[in-house]
C-alpha cells in the first residue's frame, strides 16, 4: 500500500471511528453479492435479475472505493424472502421492511416490499427508487466494514442516546442514505444509466419513509423523541449530499451539527 493510500485510510479511520488496519482485508474469501440472491420466496425471475444488477453495481462501486483506500471490499449477499426469515440477528417478518444483519453480513428484502412502497406508502416504485432501497441497506454493510456499527454499539453500551432527532440511530441511518447517494454518483459515472426522473424517484422514495411522514400517517402526529431514521427532509438531504459529492468523507453524519 502506498503512503498516500495509508494517509487516506488513517483519515477515513478517524472520520468513521475505525482502526484503519481493519480495512486491509484478511486474505479470506467472501461471497459475491452479484451472484444469484439466496431466496426463501417464490421465484420471480424479473425481480431476481433486477436485484442482481443493482447488487452487482454496488459491488463494482464499493470495490473501487475500498481499493482507493488501499483495502478490499467484501460484498454482502442479498436474501429474498416472503413473510418471515431467520437470520443471525434473529427472526424477522416482512413488517420490519428491508434490513441488514451485521451478524451474517447479509441484506434481507421481502419481495412484497416494493409493492407496499406504492400501495401503502404512496412512494415511487420506479426502478431507481427500488435501487435506492437496496443501496441504502448496502450502505449499512459499508458501515459495518468501516467499523461504524461497532462504534455505535459501544456508544450504546455506554448509555448514549440512540433514538430521538439527534440520536445515534438517526445519524447511522442518514449516513446509509448518504452512502446510497455516493453509490448513485459513482454508478452513473461508470454506466451513464440514469434516465430523466430517476433521481427524483429515489428522492420521492426517501421522502415517504422518513420518521415524521410515517408517524403522521400512522398516528396523526409526529414524536421526534422516538425518531430512528430521520425526517423525510433529512433523508433526502443526505442522499443528495452523497450524490452531489460521490465521496464518503462527506457523509460524516456523526459530526454534523445540523442533520
């Protein structure tokens, strides 16, 4: 690794609370997210092909980012399921929506979630809106590799506030939104695949899954003390930040004074 690469790793390690040497890869093997997703759901060739393409793009992008840091990206696997699934983080139902489990480094997606985006959340179900959802969960995987999740868990054990408008959970989720924006920026540079309206579709999806929007729809009022993911405006803002810069160093939500 070059001196320049080491310096960049040290800076990123400080930004993301990580021992920089942990980015160097352990020489082991990892499963590629671009392979066919594991599934416990009925076969849907169209959806499987779509998630393969998106996951393959995230692998290409993040491999380039980690290579620039002098490290090696270890991609997650995506598991499609319907109804319920067992994971290293415990059992989960479709009610929790898409999620990432750091225990097994897998992204879980109920195949019916994209339908719910349109029918229940009134969000865009365009291809890029769905890609944003996947890229957000892969953003959590990137956090795991960078050590962000470990530091958040340590802070939780020390009694740090997780929920609430300024809580660590909100900051962690908004950083994953920013990472999704970084992926979109770099994927566009590589593939020139974005069509008019694609970014707007992703922003529409983000705007419909903010804590304030979901609480207002479910309860008729907003309770910031119980926020876990950030407001709709915040989710849009941090996705835009990542997309505009294409640089993970701009995604340090943990140091931001205004989310």
